[in-house]
C-alpha cells in the first residue's frame, strides 16, 4: 500500500523559506503516469493546489504561487520536496503531499490525487 | 477565490439522497475530467470519484459522479451520519494547473 509522509519544521518565521519533504513508501516515485503534488489548507478553509512534479523533474505550479515555489524530486531517496519563499501569516496551513495521477485523453486532461499524506501544520509566526 | 463554485453547505436526513454541485467553465470542467474528495473532520482528503464518474476500489456505490457541460455533480444515496464531511470537487484548468472547489459541508440531520 502506497504511503506518503510529510516532514519539516512546524514553525517558520515571516519572510523566511518554508521547506517540507514528502517520503514515499510502498511504491516508486519513478512510476510513469504519476506526478507528485503539494496541496495546502489554511485553518478552516478549502484546499489549494501548490504544484506537482514528475520524477524527471518536469513541474506544474499554481500561477498564483509560482514566483515563490520550488518543487524538487530525489528519486534515490523516493522523496520530493517543497520550498516556499518569503512566507507570511497567509501561508499558515496544513500542507499535504499527494500522488497526482495525470494523463491526457481525447476528451481532456485527467488529473486527480489518489493517495495523500496525513498532512503537517506549518505556522508562520515570529 | 476558487475557479470552481460549490454550495457552502447542504443537509439531508439519514437514508435520504443529497447532491452537491460544482460549477466551472470551458477552461476547466468543460474540457477536462472531474474528481471528488471527502474530508472527514481532522483527516486528509480522500478520493471518492475520478474521471467524472469512476469510484476507486473500496468506495461504496452510494457515491456517484456525473458531468454535464461546465458543471459536475456528486450524489450520495442512503445517507449515513458517517458521511458528514466536507466535499471538494477538482479538475484541471487551461492555465496548466489543478483546481479545487471551495468545498461543501454536508450535514446529516
């Protein structure tokens, strides 16, 4: 059974860089057809997709966050990581990593998140 | 502000049926597939429906999905108290990004 686990600091100071890692177990991060994504959820609010990466390093980013986001992958460790720079209190959220199934069909793009980590709360505060 | 619009809340009695709508545009739902997620309190979202109307293994057939034009609908029949959760729709957008709806809170009265 595929499992994902987020790790990283739970407290980040304003203007600094938030860094999280997702470790994948029970499967290979190098599997074809799958991207690996980050999604966040501010307290009491909805889901916001941050971005996704393929094992080759190809990425998709949320246009509203693109200037501050870097997602990278380490296939040797079966991990992928998120860096979000210049954080503010608005970046306080539970951050989830998830497997992103992505394919292009005749009738459009299929994109969904089928395995999720448990999530980790990151608070931005001095 | 989500590009996909969902009602903030819906409610129904146990045993009844409820539907949750998700409205988008030709830039997203109109030309791509839709997925649905259930988020129980304090837990990570769980995939309920993918490719508009397919259920992952283990998801009961009480849950169904449909899509028409630029809108999609999640249906839940035989409501149970354990179905109380937040439900989100998701899709791909022409801006090359994933999008989620704002979420709908289901209350089973």
